[in-house]
DNA sequence: GAAACTAGTTACCTTTATGAAACTACCTTT
DNA sequence: AAAGGTAGTTTCATAAAGGTAACTAGTTTC
C-alpha cells in the first residue's frame, strides 16, 4: 500500500506556517527589509536619500522595490511640489506594523554573526 | 559642488541595518523559514517526513536547503542505523534561537493577510 | 520477483533577481 | 551655457533560484 502524506500538524500550527508563507511572499528579496528598516529609522525620505543611505543598491532596484512595496501598501509615495520637485517615501501603518519583525530579525542577525 | 553621501544614521542604527543584512544572507529564499518553522514544531523529522509535510517542495530543493542550513549550523543531520536507514533532521541551538523571529514573521503574515 | 520504501542526486530547463551604465526630462545654481 | 541637482527609466547582461522528471542504490514487504 502506498504511503499517504499524513499531515499530523495541528490546524493551529498549519496557520503559523501559512503565516510564514504569506509574509515571505511580501518580504522576500535582498533589499526589502533593508529599505523598510531604513524607513523605520528616518520617517520620511526622498528617493535620493534612500539611494545614498542604502549601501550598494542601484537606482533601478530601489525604484522597483519601492513600487512593489507601494502596491503591497507598506510604503506611501508622495510627490512634494518643491522646486525641483521631490518625492517623499514613508511607511504606512501596515509598514510600521513590521517593527517587531524587523527588530527580531536584526537582533538575531547581530547575535548570529557574533557567535561565529 | 558635488553632493556627498551624508550618512546621518547613528552607529547604533547602522548596526541594526547590518543585522538585517546578516540575517537575510542566511534566511533568504522561498523555503528556509518554512522548513525551520516545521522543524521547530516537530523536533525531529526524517527527510521524507519533511518532503510530505512541506507542501510543494521538491526533493532537490529540500535537500539543497537542508545542506545549506547544516553548513550554517541551524540544522543537524543524523543518520540513524535502522533498516532501512533513516536520516533525522533537527534544529541546533542556533536554529532554535530563531524562534522569536519565526513567531513574529508568522504573526505578521497572518495579520497582514487578514487585513487585506 | 514486483512494488514500494529509504534518501537522496543528476540533468535539463525556465523564471526571477540583480547589476552596471547610459539616458530622459526638467529645474537650479554658478 | 555648463554643471549639478531632482526622480526615475531603459537596455543589456549575468547570476541565482526554482521546478520537473528521471535515476541510483540499497531494503523490505506482499
């Protein structure tokens, strides 16, 4: 008899796993948490501020990631009518709700690196 | 005069950002947190258990990700001398130290999805 | 002995991610 | 008018990630 895929994980646990999946669909990639972490620290930033602050990112990547996160409503983009015109990026409330995630990831990254 | 890249981020903040970078180097990819989360819930699992439990993953991917995480000392692989021989995978202490990260990511993912 | 189990590996292919550099377009300062 | 600022986009390229399916190799159960 063929062995069945017995999922003995409880529904509660499965919900947790699905949570990870949903989160990773939104947050995956080399730059997203980096950008979000930077915006968390600075409140409002212009495109060129982010480009200079985020070490190593190319304009194309920054632009694409910001658009991505705007679509997912983590980031708000506002054109400011200055001369020359500037664009402000800031976290939405959904973006700010990532604070705990970012804190834990950052803490773990520092500890992991120290224990090498 | 050319504009300089003025990093007005404090050293403390920069450390946080570097923490994110370190963490993402280890944890990036579609499957790693999924696998780690599953191992966190089950303590010890065999290869085929993981393959059946983790929905959608291919043997090749699972194998590669486990090797990756073994190298990074998040997962321990033990060959058990049963007949037929089996292989047990479990988290190391470094792997278990991801508990908070996984909890927060999972919580956020569930909330985010619910607020859609 | 055929079929199913164990734990993977290998080959081939497609898609996604990422990067460097040049370019647009418009405004301001020197 | 030249140089530098604003915020990007476009083009061209490579690297990394991920997927399918077949295959190895030994063990065990029907």
